[in-house]
């Protein structure tokens, strides 16, 4: 059981790394887009005057709230709560499938939205690079999470034993 807990702690630690990287890149991309939009009078009006600083602040607040919720799930996962395993697997499968689909269609997105970004004066390649980087990271991390929680026999056995123990208590 100690090996399973060590693996789940490692999963929690890597989740924190993944989350911080994703939040930082996402917030930076949003600030970049809003900054570019703020240079045009019509688009500046549409954003309500929110600039990069407001976006960064909102990103930090949202990330902290999400991190607190994720921490509760991760702690329940360490306690071998079956619902936490299911939550992580559902999030994992959805995120991995979305990342794979995004990576497969990223060139089409560039062709579709590229001309609009050029009109606004933005650098679409920077945003595409950030998207590809984060989607590749999503696919790698959540693929490992799915393997760990769904295919690893020791982890599956630990969760089955924990649910049987809870049912008999």
C-alpha cells in the first residue's frame, strides 16, 4: 500500500506542476490577446477596458480557487476515495481527448483564424505555439494519470480494497 500512496503523492505533486504551468501560460495568452485588442478602439470598448493587469489578477484569483477545489479531490484521492478516482479519470479522459483533437486540428485553426488575427495586428504563431505546448503537456500528463488510475493493477486493487473496507464498516 505504501507504493500506491507514493505513486498517488507523485501524481498530486505533478498535478501541481501541470496546473501552475497551464495557469501561467493561459493567463499570459489571455493578457496578450486582451492587450492586442486594447489597441483598437472598437475592440477596446468590447473588452470593457480590461487590460493585461486585470487579466493577470483575474487569472491568479481563478487559479487559486480552482487549485483549492483540486486540492480537495487530490487529498480524497490519497485517502483512496473511489469518487475522487472517478473525478480524476473523467477529467483526464475529457482533457486528453480534447488535447488530442486540438493537436490534430491546430493547422486548420491557423488557416481559419489567422487572417483575422493579422487584421488585429497580433502574432498568431505565438498563440499557436502556446496552444500546442499546453495541449502536448495535457496529453502527456493526463495520459499518465489515466494509466496510473485505470491501468495500474496495484492502484486499482488499493481502491477496490478501500471501497470494500468502507462498505463493510
